């Protein structure tokens, strides 16, 4: 069979992500704070944007808003007419670079440098930098009289300790990196392990607990013996077996258990604390006259319009520099796209929130136990949008309700227990029901997974024993044999 090259013409249709569509999609995924930061940055970079005064806008009537809308449409038409009549026919603007830079830089607000000491921010508004675990350990080691070679070993060890406090590198690797003897490396390692928090630098959980046991004030030999030889029996609450093996009383074994429970299996987390993230709700749900009213959070979001000054410049730009006219035209389009994207975002969010409230009426009236199974498709079909759009809108968005603050993703749960005539409940409701049943059980005769499934069936929730076991583990609850209290 012969192989040859041929040329042919083919006409096809394809979808393209225009800059307007990219900006609209990006605005949907932004949180309230991120959107305000994007707007603030655009107002600094785009002279065509200006903020409508809050006091003035509050007094405007419907006719004024219509006039503003008409004004923006006229400005858009003028820009289109100018584009058709201008001598510069080719659009040399690099939209790909613009979108890339926009996506990269829009996450943070514009930097503000205070030149006057009186304009510096208040002390209460300044956030202190958290000290890392490595810095905390190095600070303590500076109180010791270490030689330069010992410092080299210490730094190699400390910078191989992860956030949980465990040494990730092997001793042989540290010996190879520092060029020192194993005894010298182990000496420095033991010194670091006894620093605060005790146990940092351990190579596994058992070593970490034993180091803390040696530092405990009471029952140190008994605690260490239990950790080394009877940890599995302690896990199963088999106190009698431990007491017989160690020739001590059951009370001493239980006291040692309390000491072990006070240890930290991940001591590094005592120093490295997670950064606090503050949540600003995007939606407010209030109950008015027995009905739930949905409002989008407009606080801090400036109302934008096209600058009248630059509109007049565009109108009288026939004899101006072509590059200046092109710059004004591009900024005008960018400003109008931004305003439309913000309006589209707010409308889409409120439509999704209203659909959620309509489908979860019992939840808002009675609480989380009445959360109904719901998926993205249910909301997408109701509001006539694609599931991907609903997914973007509900990502990292929060709703403030009369019963608390919830992420929009919280309302989407698959249904369980609907087989053989049973009712369909969400997995969040199943967790609540399981937790209540386990909390009400007799500690000497805890419910097995099969018994929990039978009790749930009394509420017409038909689920299998293995499903109960799965959600029990998700709640961090041990099996019935380990929950049983003896004595």
C-alpha cells in the first residue's frame, strides 16, 4: 500500500475561550474578599473605571440607573464605531499575556507604601510572623556551647525534621552529609530530642513516645515498659494482662495509660500552628415573615461605572495620537467587561443560593438533621445552567443562615439508605444519627455495627453493616470491642 501526502480544505466549528468568557469564569470562582481585591487592582490600573459615590447612589432612582446603563451602552457603541473607522485595523494587543498576567496578579490587593509615619497601620492590625519549628529548635540550641562542627550536624538534623516533628533523613545520610562519626551525630540528635517540644527528631511514633516517657515525672519505668512491650494490649484495654506481666496493680496500669494519653504523637504541631483563615459570607439568608430571603453580600464591593472624563476624551479623539486612542479604547472594553462580569457573578450566585434554599426548606427551619440529599445536577436543572457553572459558583463560597455559617458545598450530599423501601438520607445526616446512637449507648455493652444498622432501620433507614462501619470510621469512632469499658 502506497503512502503519500495530500492537501485538502476542511471547514469546522470550534469553541474558543474569549477574554470576556475567561474573565467571567474567573469571577465566578472568586470569593468575596478575592473579588474586592481584583476590583481594587483594576481600579488602580484602569483609568476608565470610577466608583459611584455610596451616598449619591443611595438616592438615585430607577430612571437614573437606566440612564447609567444607556450611557454605558452608548460608550460601547462609540468604541465599536471607532474601531471600524480608525486607521489602525490590526489589533496588536497580546490578549494571552493580558489574561495570564491578570490571573497571576489579581489574587492580591495593590501594595500600599506608607511614607508618613502617622499613616502607618495601627498595631492591632499588624499580624506577627509565626516562628517555624526549625527556628524554635535553633533558638534553644544557641543556649548550648556548640562548636562549629556540632552546629553543622545540628542544622543538618533540624532541617530534615518535618512539620509533625519527625526526622525524615536516615542517620547514614546525615553522617555522609556532615562527614562526622555516628556517635557524634547521635549525641546531637539526642540533645535535639530533649529540647522543647520533647520528642522532636524521633524517627517513628514509638521512639517519640518513649522519649516523652523518659521525661515524665512519675511512673517513667512502667510507662516505658508498657510502650515497648504491651502497647497492643493497652490499645485493647486489656489491663489485667499488662498488670500480670509487669507485676503491678491495675490502678497503676490505668494511671500509666493517662500519662501516655497526655503525650503528643506529633510534637512538631505544638510549635507550627496553622494559619487562621477568616471567612466572609457571600450570601445572607434571613427569615422574614416566615419565608427565607436570600441576599448577596455587597459590603466592600464598589459600584463601578465608566469615567465620564475618558468618555469625552474618546468622543473628541479624532485628532489625537492613534496610540493614545487605541489605549483608551482597550481600557474602555476592559472596564465594561469587568462591570458585566461582576454583575453576572452576583446574579448567578444569588440564583444558585435561592435554588438551594428552595430545595432545603426543612434544613433551614429545623437544622442539619433535616438536610436532604442533593447533587449539582438538581440545582443546575432548576436554574437552567450547566453543572460546571454551579460547581464554580459553590466553590469556597459561604452562606450565613439563621442556624449558622455553612459552605455552599455542604448542601450537596449523595443519598443513602433508599433501598428496599427505606427513606433516602444524606451522608451528613447519617453521621449525625450514628453519633447520637453511639453517644447514648451503654459503655459496658456498646452497639456493634450490625446493631447500629438495625437501630437505623427503625427510622426507616435501610443501610448495610459495612456502610455503618465506613461512616463510623469517618467519625473517628472505634469498633464496639475497643469502646467497651471493663470493670
